[in-house]
């Protein structure tokens, strides 16, 4: 079982804003990173701590955190954003990496 | 551009050892700024961290797998490797190798390799 909890599925209308959340006790101490995975492809890092994006990732992807919850926000979702999204961070011990269970995003 | 490529047998028999290698190109595995990790994904399921290794050989393992996993690094070949012993069907998954920043940010990934455990 994952120490980071994500909603299994979320939907958003094309062009609207959606927030995907990741909850866990370790997030009170450690930041989360976010990954996008499309079918048959490797995950891609889209946002890492303190709202940083790798080169090539659109600025419609942003992150935030409050208490034990980290969030990925997509502002103006596009059809190509339809994918599975995973958060990850450290566990409560700080020694190990954990991933959330993933959220399937559907763009309507 | 950094690239990672997994290699190894696609089929492993139950109770045997799964062995995979990740070859890094376009950068040095001896970078002091980075770690190197393995993540797996069973068919239709989510991502699971397996373990992480530093170029010096320091390792970190998923507590649920630590008794069966060994990571190693070969700086001369710019490779790092995974061995998972006593495999069962539950170990069938796509195995990814990846570079880690600050021990949790997986910024470069291999394409993944499917390892199936079956007799």
C-alpha cells in the first residue's frame, strides 16, 4: 500500500482548470514531485518541488502544498493532458521513496 | 541529452533471479549530484520504487523488497544493475531505470522493459 494517497480518477472539461491532490503524513516534511504517464510510455517529470518545471513542460502545470497535501494544478487543460498522474516523495522515515497510487485524468 | 536504456531477459522462471542492467549515455553515472534508481509497474497498476544507488555504491531499498533486491553500479561501463531473487508472478512488471535528483526527483527515465515471471 502507498503512503501517498491520490484520487483514482478525475475529469475536467477542455480548457478548464483541474487540481489533482496527493495526501500523506510525510508531505508535512517533504515536498512532492509530479509525473505524467501516457499509455505505453515511461513517466515524464512535469513538476518538481517549489513549482519548478523541466524544460519543455508547459507553464499550465503548477504545484502547491498545504499541510499533508500536495497538489498539481493544470490551468486550461488540453486534450493532450489526458494521462495518469503520479506524485512521489519520501516516506515518513525520510530514507525511502514512495509513489502515490496515481490519478487517471480524463479531459472531456 | 542523457539517455537510459534497460536490458535483460524478458522471461524469468519462478523462484529464479531477475537481472536487469541500465546503461547510461550522454552523462556520467559518477556524477556527485545524482542518484540512480529502479521503479517498476505491474500491468495495469501504479508505480513502485524498488531502490536507489549512488555511484559510490551506497544503496537504499524499498522495505517491502529489501530481502530480495540487490543494486550495484559499474562506473567503468556507466551502468547500474538490479537483481531480484526468488521471483514470483507478482514480480511481473515493466521495470524502469531512472536518474534521481535529490533522491526523489526522477528526471530522466529509460523506456522500460517488461519482465515476465512464468514457467
